[in-house]
């Protein structure tokens, strides 16, 4: 086994402006926000971004004007409303979007994981999702029945970033037995070319191998693993900490204008030295108030 | 307003009405979505309706909520933070959302509830963008699984407030295909038989007329007039020959909603 | 939720001669042998049988001359050698076979689970698996690149029978955290039209819903669930009991001839009143010697 | 027989030879298969070879065995019953075999080891049926994942005993496609670049000649003659201009195999 434990700096260094990157997590869970703040601090721009239900990770990148193109099923802030910066980016024409429905995006991820150029679905006949995207969604005839089927192109990005629960230095990432799974983190990991995982905690390989079925991202699929406690803040990492309601409200309020959003990123991404400094800024007592690890089994 | 209108809220009326649409052993998809009124329409009313159906006539009815299959609706969390959802007990929590997508495609869902920013005469909906797709006036959330609900679920119910900006002649972007351009045009695109069953609003209920598949006014909520409804729409719907009044919730339904299902006003808040 | 707990008799009653049936398990684990013995006792014949790596379940059905057609990736007895009765059936021309490789069979199961007529693979170009089966494996052009791709037909059977660890009366079936997964039981369950599950033990729904992520077969997918302790005997149900080496050796020895196999089935399937009588025949002490549940976590 | 032949077994020779083919960080697929000599060829020798490579020059080499990813090869279970396999500690145990199939299709495996009842001049193999497919003389096990190993793994190694009934001019059924009909015929079928790398037998080692892609004798095990090899084959292979002797295991390799890897003669039993 190969050791893959490294720093956020080293892990994210290969991601340059112009890259294509898939971000894990869904809604207010496990958005790889620490990694995103790091990319923003580095001034990476012009990204092609893919996600499942994207919230803070995508919206902060949009605020940094780092997204050229977005492909996915959703960008919003869940119960905090629409994603203000992503909206501005799309409405101004700065961000080009290709929308995909859930079965389409699942097929795209599975195709990449299976080394296939496409997989078929039957969902999008008549929709503008297909009509506006002939280069990634094509109708063809079922080889058995001749009936129409839609091919959706594999989701192939140069990099994939996922935030997980715990992992070992070889990159094996495990989830708790009771967890939330309203996401596509595992299929994304399987579909990844270069997979960077941040985890709440590095544990021993001995702990991992006692319950191998809890490994949802095998180290074999991983290029780099980084210990980043509270790496999803201000959203939740379920069973460890809950979403930060006060911070989310503040984020939404400040992002009412592009200037406010820029000031937010200056304060929380660009002017902090690193993730530790970010956590210091948020404050240990405040972080402790989000802790839910007592409820986990 | 008639006498009854003071005795129940519109949300209670809609909840009871939808509950009566649920059949025993139905599997209903409920979304996880958003905030405020949108939450009530997409999550609160549907959860309350299925629970009411369970308690009244459909003990085998279930929901798939988020990625929880058959969460225990007798104990809906009081606070819908991520952690309370994670610990909400359920029959199953599949490894990722792909399981739900597969169930959608193989038509395992009987019922779903959807809301939208725009809906047209044939039940096509838009939750993606208002205005030009490439540089929209308002960018919305995207698609989620609304296209698959409309494509594959046997009985989709649309729950949306009546409003001229919502009920439009033509949606700016077809996120999900309902009855497409009416008649048999839906299946001609390649989609399966189906399409939205009912549109349940805060003022009236619509179905889709056999043949034309155009939206058709079938009942007015107590105290609401036909003119009031038509004034709130950007197109003129068909009107049923049997246009009647939406049945009001009975005392038992109201008691269950108020005392057992939503005592803390989480589901039917706004 | 709907109660689905019933008897083996009632659960299997709809399966008549001529039916198509998929059997779960893989190699020497969780073959639904009790259900198979029941079908044999009932004299069901002329089946179209599908499996992943089939061993005792398929070979006993072959011994009973109950299989008209087989489709799958493997029939053998793992470390006990080739499957003697299946061999005889195929070599005599009585059983018609269509072979599928693992990616092909996976695609067939996933297609059925996704309501699709087929899914594509790129595995079988040039092979006789494809050449001898043009009705279920067809080459077509990738809609994006024009390159050849192979469509494999969905695995659609009328019935699917799986043996699982524990379940509740609503049909929710759970696995242990540490388990063997060298099988396709979950995808088979997803692909099933009418799914019958036998389990080692019925537990309370309260126990199930405390750890919903351990439910690998949701009750929603199940038509009937039956408590059948030692339902996989003489093969293993991992974490509960190991394979019965003595019985397996005896099986192989007796099945050296068709007459010996028929006598085996008379003794263990046809002349025993029910599964309880079968277990009595095997003997409590002998069954206890196979117990490995102490090792499970 | 030369002097060395008494100092190591053929299984040890093959194990050490294959271990030297393993590169650091290789992911190797090993099957779970069968009994007796077939077990030694398909499971025992490959597991021992990867473990030896780990201990010597490839610490990052790993196996996928059954459905266990990176089982701990420093503690191979003494008894390969189902339960000992279930409790063999590993880095990961994916939810079903589909995960492995996906990894095969996306070419995540560097190495695999395969055995067969028949193999032809171009490395096409048969584990399905001897004789006519519809009414065979001998029905074998089927296919398992051998077709995907041959199609997608970067460096497949075939481990099989030399025998006229095994090395045939034409296999009765092409279960897995090697170099098909030689030359560029493999990729012309639609398969990716690749095909079997080496055929390692109990008497000699073969590769596939560049250009023709026909099986080519490259080394004879110590004490084995070219004639002896050709007599055991149903077709005449090409012969390398550099035909040499298969390198013998060194003392350290033998020590590791005998004392650390297989002290109880489970892997290299027969």
C-alpha cells in the first residue's frame, strides 16, 4: 500500500486555472469547503465545475468568479434559498450551465466509473435539458427494440474533491454505520481520475481493516488524503457536526451583493493563512456548539 | 368565504385532499427542499398528507424522503437540521442516491409531489431558469429529480400556489415534461405513459382533460370563485362540466393533522 | 408498511413449472438451498434459471431435471470441483446454456433494475459468448464516437429467490457490518419483479430501523419473506455458519451418477416433510459444529 | 535435470518468476477458484507471488481477492473456508462484485492471473465447454470474469501446466480473447490494446511475439529441453532468438516463500 497522506497545499497544487473539477457532498452535507477556500485563496480561475446538489462549495467558487462552466443537478443553498453568487454568475452570462437531471447525472458518473463513453437513460425526451445540450445528450435507437433511448456523456473531470468522515494514511475512507447518504460521493470517487479526499480525522489502518465494508472510498482510488477537521464548515458533516446556522445566515446576508460576497471571501478565504487559522477565526467554542458526535452510534 | 372557511386553513384543506389521493401501499416520493412557502408546498404538505393517509385508510403507504426509505412518519424530527435527518429512523438508507434513481426509472414509485416556478397548460414545469437559458433573468436551482418524477412516477401531484407568473402559457425552460404539447404528444417523444395527475393549488384543483391533456379546473376551494382562479392564471384552462367544491377536511382529519401530525407547526408553518 | 412474513409453502406457491427464476448467493455462500429443495419436492420443472456464481442451488435443480435453460457466469462447486449434475444436464443437451461474463451479467442486472432494455459493455468483442448469443448480445455504434459497443439484454425473470441474514416482517433484510460480499444479491434484489427472501432470523422492525444503512434489501422490493434458519445448508451463511464439508463431500460422491443424485434428492428434498424435518435429519449437533457466529462482530 | 532442480520446486520457481513481474503499486486481480492443482495455479501461486513481490521490491503492490480489496497478505488464513474469508482483514469490502467489474472496465487493474482448460497460439482461452457448445463433451464452469481480465487488465499472466490437451491449435470456445487471430486483429474486434503478457507453465515461459502476436517460447525451466516442451503442445510456437533458461529463485526468495509466505503449504500444496 502506498502512503497518500499529505497537506492541503500539496494535495491541491496540481489544480490550476482552467481545470475541470468535480466536488462531492450534497446540500448542506460534506461540501469540501476547506478545499474550496484554499483554491480561492490561490486564485484558481476558469474552472469547469461538476457537482451533485451543490451549495456553499459551488457558490463560493462563483463568488470568486472562478467558474467558467457548471454541469450538475442543482446549485442552491437548500433551506437558505437560492445560491446568490451562482445566480449572479449565470445571470450575467459569466457562468455557462449545462443542467442534468438526477438519473442523467447518475448515468454520467457510472459511465465514467465503467470506462464507458456514455450510458443510456429514458428520462429526458421532450425536455429542454436535452434540447439545449445536443453535444452531451444524444438520442439513439435501442439495439433490441429500435425504441428511442438517450445517451448521456460520461462525467469526466481531471480532478475530484470529496470531504469524508475518517480515513487512513493509505487513503481508505470510511463512513459511520448510521449516516446520511443523500449524495453521490461513492460513485463520484469511482468515476474520478485524480481523487483528492479531505477527512475529519486520520485513523490507523488497523481500525480501518477491522470493518472493511465501511470503506466507501478505497485508497486504491485516491491520489491524496488530507486531515481537515471541520473541513465542511459552515455546512454539516453528519454524525460529527451540524450545519452552522448563524454562519449560513451571515453568508446569505453578506452575499446579497457581489461586494459583500467579495468581502466575505477576503475575510474567510483570502486573508486566513490556512485552515487552522480559519478554524481559529470561527472559534473553538462556536465549533463546539455545532458538535453532534454524541448522538452518533 | 363560506362558513367553513374559518374552521380550517388552506394548508389543512390541501393536506386532507391529497391524503385522500393516497392509496394503500403507495410509495410516495417527497423531496427535501428549500425554505419558507416552498418548503410547505414541496415537503410539509406532502409529508403530512402521507402520514394522514397512513393513519386513516392507507396503513401501508410509505415515503422515500431524501435518501431514507420509509422513515418513521410517526416521529417526524422537530428540527430539520442535517443531524436530525441522519438520525431519523427508517427502514432503509441505501448507499447513495443512485438507488432511488434506479427505482424511479423502473417505475417503483406510485406517487410524487412537485412544485415549480412555472407550469404550463400541459403540466410541463420549470425549476431551472426564467428568461433566456444562457443568460437568464432568474437562475433557479437546476433540475434535481423533477424530470424523472414527471417521466416515471405513476401519479405525480403538483402542489403549487396559483399565480399568473407561475401558471404561464409556455414555460421558459421545460425542466420536466408533463403532457408535453397535449394529446398523445408525450408518448410520441419517447416517454412512458403517465404525466401529472392533479394540480392542487391554494385556490382550486385541476386535472388534465382526457384527450386534449390540457389543464382542467375540477374544483374550487370553499369560498373561491371561478373568476378569482382565472384571474390568477396566465392561460385559460379547460373547465370541467362537473366543476364542484374541493371537499373540506372532516373533524377527524383536522384533529389528526393538528394534534398528531404537526402539533408544532413545522410542516404546515407558512 | 405491509406485512410480508409468510411460510415457504405460501411464498413459493406462485412458482410453477416453466417459470423463470433468478437465484441469489455466490459460490458456497447464501445459495437459497432450502427454497430449492422445496421447489424440487413440489416437482417444479422446465425452469429458466439465472444466477451469479451458482453452486448447490443450481446443481440440485439440475439433478432434479428441473432446468430447461441456464444463463449466468458460473456453475460449479467451487473447491469441490465441477457441478456434476449440471454437467450431465448440459452434456446431454437437456439444459440449454447462455454464458455471460461478469461485466455482462452485472450490466444485465443493472439494466433490469433501471427499467432499461439493455446496458452497454465493451468486454465481449471476438468472444464466442457474444458470437453464440446474438439474441441477447448485440453490437451497436456509440452515439458519440461511432465506436462499437455491445448491448446486453436486461436480466428479467418472473421470480427471484435470495437467502439473507436477518429481516423484519415487512421484508427489510439486513447484513452484518463485517460480511462477505462476493456476490450480486443486492443488484439482483433491485432487478427483481417478484422477490422472495428467506432469512436466517426474523427480528423486530425496531432493530432494523436503528441502523437503516445495513438494510441491503428494502421491504419495498420484497413480495414475501420467510424465516428459514440454516436456509443455505450445506453451504455457508457467512458470520452465522460455515459450509458443511462432510455433507458437501458426500453430495459430490453420491452425485457421481445420476442415480446417486436422484437418491440424494429423494432423501434430502423429496422425502422430508419440510425444512424443519430436513434440519432434524442433518441433526442439531452437526449443525452446531458449523456455527461461527461467535466470530462475528 | 541440472544441479539446481533439486533445490527448489517448480511451484517455487514459478512463484519467484511471477513475483519479479510485479511492479511497485501494481493492483493485481486474483481469482477465488476451485480445488487441487487448479487452486495452486489460479490462487496459490499468484497470492504467493504478490506477497513475495511486496516483501522484496514492490511494497505498494496489492491484490483484489474475491471481493476483498487489499486483504492483508501478511496473514493469509490457514483454512480457506467461507468464514475465514469473511473475517480476513482488508482495506475495503465493496457492497457487491459490481464494484470490481467497474474497476475492470475502467482499467484499474495492472495485473491478473488466469488459468484455462484450453489456450491457443494467440492466447485465447476456454473455460466454458470442450467440444460442441450446445452439447459439449465436457461442460466447464462458464466464464466468471476471465473475459474482462483479458479485455481490460494491463498485464495478464497466464499460469497453466503444459499439456497437449491444453495448448491447442484452436480452442473449442473462445471464453476470453487474447490476441485473437494475431497481428492487429484484437483491436480490430473493438477490444482495447492489451492481451496476455506471458504464459508461465510448469516447463517453460512464453510471451507473444511483436507483430504476429503468436505465442513464443522465451525460456525453459532449468533441466527442461525444447523438445520436451514442443512435445507437450498441440501447436508449434514461435521460438525466441534469445531462448534462455528461466531464472531460478534465489536463496532469499526461497526462504521467504518457505518460512514467511507459505509455511503450512496451503498455497503451493500441489
